[in-house]
């Protein structure tokens, strides 16, 4: 690689650097030398293939720092190494603030230069190779964990390990390792689906198993109200664990994570079911029984999540059993987001404020419909990156910054995640069957039993029964349901999109994070 690396070295005492230059040339580096800042700028303008600049800080005329500023104005991505005789703190701070990549103190040792070049030029390659080596070593251990029959908490550990490697491999240029990890994740989802099919109905029927949607507020959030601190309960619709890990470093600048925990979304992993269950503290069948006028069946017209505030208030009264001032805020558009930002201090008048923020849900649905978003979020890495970019520039982050000096407890969670679907499965159904691609509820459903968890007695799984012969089916792994009509068109339209409603690690294992201001 070194015969391709071109160095521009600017120093008014360049003749004194002949030993260093000879050393680098012997290593295969190509070096262009200049004696002042003006010539350095000219050289960069003439040769766009220069890989790195070594810049003397104390050149006469245009100083090193002045030259650095001009370089960064026209070539912000080019690495610059500052070389100085002066170790004064203010000079180093100014240079580092101007985005130098490294600095060396004269006299410069040739091996120091080589180490700097390795760090700058070869860093990505070396990191990639180290990551690949580490993942190869870890691969067998993760496979053994997957095949050893994990319980629900051990499945969380497996999922977190896979996410950790996904994020590490995002930074490497190693498509082979990424492909192997994708296959391992697919194997994990295959075994996880078997585990859920075997255990889910018993969890719901016997009220056992992991913490689930309808138990979340009672178990994780309401106990904090006893501390007297104001509670902000932030629910980001569709937030997967990997997306949380992407935005965690941003939030952690101002908030300290007190607890990172998880819960399992109930089935279907769809907003109508999982989010209503969270706010009501009840299973969907219990919500339908307690609030018959507020639960709409899948095929009925109207918003399916319009009563969350009512459910939330009732849940507080039933569980906390004392006078609690609460509020519920839903953000589904730009105007509501701006209102949140402008009025966030008012929420400190409440004991607990629930904020439902729908951006990630809208992103996943819009990605299905809009070609530009399919391009921007073309794969998992890009989808995570888009989530991070949105959060960093969102009114929501602005609102959280306003609260960062207040005595509050912040919970960040979700209702369910999403999975990228790839495998179509045909379903025959009547007109009243739900249109969701990852679950169906209806009568006289015809489907491939190998692709689904079927629940023929919905009440035992905490689900409403639209009619006496209703059956629920949930897609497992990366399956999505299609009707025979226009099958090929919809196969291509929905393949490789992010969907939810079924059984996968990504949809069911959800983060719940407790934070306090630093």
C-alpha cells in the first residue's frame, strides 16, 4: 500500500530533514517537499491525490496554523500532522481545535513518523482486520449460545452480542464478515422463533416469563414516582436495540445511564397492541373488556391508538393509587415537535409526562413508499445512521437538552422494533383480515404453517377475538405475508423493507433505559 501513499511535507528547514525523508522513501512513500505555507497550498491545488500533509508550525510568512486553516477550508478531509518545536499548551489546543490528526515535537524520530502514518493511513484497515479477527474468534461461541437452548434473558444476551458485532463491523470494510454475521443473525432468529412458539402462550396464560409490554410501567417506571422526582417517559415508536446503541453516546453527553434493561413486546409487535398494552397496563383482551368503546378491531375504521392518554391515566390510578399529576404528549408531525421543544419546561409541573415520538415509525413506513428513503436507508447500517442523524438534529434532542439541568428521571423505551423482511409467504383470507405484513387475524385463513406461530384461542394469549372462528398468525424470522393477487409486484415492492408485527429478536426484545442528568 505504501507506494500509493503521497505525503506533502512543508517545513522551512526541509534540508535538515533529509534522514527522515530518506527513511520514508525507503519504506515506499512518495514525498513532495515545500519550504513555506504558500507553496504547500499551491502543491495541494496542483495534486489532488496527496494523502497526508506534514506541516511545520513555525514557518515564516504564512505560519503553520494559518496554513492549516486554509488547508481545512478547501480540503477538510485531508489528514494534517502538525510538527512543532514549541510545546506551549495554547498552540497545541489551537492546532487540535483546528482538526489536526496528530502532532509531533522536533526533533522528529523516523519511527514516530512511521507510527503516525500507520495510525492515520492504515487505521481503518488495521481496525477492520482486528475486528474481523476478533469476530472469527467469537463466532463459534455465539453459535454455541444460540444452539444451547437459551432462556429469555440469555436470548437478550445473544441479541446484544450480535448487535455489538454489527456496530463494530459497520466501521470496517469487510463485506465477508458482514455476510457471515448476517447469516448468524438469521440462524439466531430461526432458533428464537422456535423458542417463542414453544413458550409464548404459556407466558401470557400463566403470567410468567420475561417482563412484557403491559407490565412495563408498573414494574419499571411507576416505582420511581415515590422518589418525588419528575419523570419523563419517552417512547420512541419502532426503536430497536441497535438504534438505541447508536443514539446512546449522544444522550450520554448530558444524561447518565442508571439502568439499561429490556422487556419483550407482546404479539402482535404492532402499535395498536403493544403500545396500548404499555399505557393501559393490560393485555389487549383486558383493554377490550375494560374499555369496550375505546378498542377498535383491526378491520374497523378509526385510529387504533387514540385512547392512550385515557389508558395511561387509568393505569396510574389503578397502580399508584394516589393523586398523581400526569400528561400525555404525542408527536406525529413537525408542528407537534416544535411545540414539544417550545413547551418542554411546562412538563416539569407534572409528576410524570409520557411523550410518544413517532419519527422512527414514520421513517420505516416512508422508506417502504419513497424511493429517496430507500436509497438513504438502503441497509441496516444506513438505517441506523439515518436514525442517528435525525436524533442529533431533532427538536426532541433540543428538548432533552433543555431538561438536562433539571432534577428529573428520564426513561427511554419503545413499543416494538422492526425487521428487514425478505421471505414471502402466501396467505388466503377474507376482506376483514388485517393488512399487516407480519401478522394476520381473521377467519378461514389459509397459510403455510411452517412460516408462522398460529394462535387459535386468542384469549389465552391475551388477544381480542373478533369472532368465534378468529385465528391469529404471526410471521417468524424474516417472513412477510402476501396475498396471491399481484403477488410478484408486491413481493418486489415489500422485499427488503422494515416491517413489524411478527416474531424476531429485532421486534420483540425492546430497550428500556433509565437515565438521570449528569
